[in-house]
């Protein structure tokens, strides 16, 4: 039983060290901002034209 505990402790220690190394590599990597694609309702084929008008109709002052 004692041998099993030492083995698990060693495996846990190795995994912790590998995780710390991986985190450092991630922090050192240059970060880039990638802009998400914009949703353009007028270019969306999933909304029928009539429904588009109902959803995005702007009220005009009378």
C-alpha cells in the first residue's frame, strides 16, 4: 500500500510540473485578437425579406 501511495504522489508531481510548464509556454506566446465575424441581418439568407422588415422596422416620427 505504501508503494502505491508513493507512485500516485510521483505521478501527481509529474503532472503538476508538466501543467506549470505548459502554462508558462502559453503565457509567453504572443496573443492575437481575432475579430469575430459580424452578423449582418441584410446578408442573412435565413430571414425572409418580409420578416426582416417586421423585425428591423424603424419607427419614424409622424
